[in-house]
């Protein structure tokens, strides 16, 4: 399910790091850790996929970019100067409607600081609204709001490579990722790669952002922005709508919007 959070600035700070996605992800984790025992157990058992070794594989939530109008950009300082007092953020969880009230209750009235130790903004969640799902069909068109990340690490490589649609493996590995994500989180149902077909509709743009900034683990994750058409079982469309289509969806990658047909 998707939820729209209305955030109000509570102090006069205006400056927000451009790579703010990591701080949103960290805040969501913090809220979930504060969950009551029933919801924590629900999310632990239903909200995460597991492999045959009982290892957590997928954190089944994602979030959009912040909707704060047209901020002033300080490119050299990598900062946004935000004048809007009311800001929108959408978050999604691959859970059923039974969890809706749990999630709304968790985030409602939360107060938090978003940013690093030098620049950031204090917010309060003024409203949480559950959003209706679109009518899913087997073939749908999507616009990526945040990059689709696909990594591939060769045997002798120290670090993974972030592939682009120009790479020969991109299409097959993209479908492989969706199949594995589905089969490890929607058991006992399963699908095969033959049931999924994805076609890019326009040229792609490379984009990404820094995760864990200011730490030893700091790294820049690079993905791709484009529009695409996906033919797949309805449950796959539902999954990517609620959990993102990309690797690292819990860091805000792979958030997509439906393209309405003419």
C-alpha cells in the first residue's frame, strides 16, 4: 500500500542536503523499530522475503522523492534551499490492507530531523493518507521517478558494477531480479522469467545519490531513469508498485508512477 505523508516544517531551517534519500530511509527504519510488538512481528514475518537459508533478502518498502516545489539549488554546496512549509512524501509497503491502520498510526504526528549534522530541517507529520491502488492489468506503462539500480559483480571485482541499459546483461538481469524478488516474497506462488517482458520506451538517463554519507561506508549508487512497458502477472505489478522495482528499494530506488494511456 502507498501512503502520502504531509510534512510541516517546524523551525526556520531551509537547507537540505541534495542526497537526502539516505536520511529518509534511516528515519523510516527508526519509526519501524518503535513499532508495537504485533506490528513488528507482522512486518518481520510478512514484510520480508527469505531464502532457503532463512536469510532476509528484501526489505519491502520504498519511498518517493520529496515534493517541495522548486527549491533554490546550491550546486557547489550540494544543498537545496526550501521555502515551502508543507512538503509531501509518499511511502509504500508491500503489505495488505490489514496493515493500513498500523502504518498510519506509526507515522502520524512523528517529529524528526532530516539531514546531516550541518544542514537539515525539522519536520512534523501533519497527516497520513492511504492512497488507492491503480487498476492493474497484465501490460502497463511506468515512469521511473527514482533510478532503477541493477548491480553485477564479477568474480574478481572488489565492487559491483552498476549497469545501464546499454549493457548486454541489463534486460535479462532486470527480469531475473523481479522474478527472484517475487518468488522469495510471495511463496508458495512462483513465476518464471518467461512470464515477464519489459520494453524501454525512451532513452535512459544515468542518475543516483550517495548513501551513508559522511561514514566509512559512504558510496554513490548509480541507476537509470526511463519509461518502460511491463507485461507480467498482476501480482508482479502489485509488488513493484508497493515495493519498488529496483535493487535497494528501501533506500528510495525504483519508485515508479503509472503512465496513463491516451
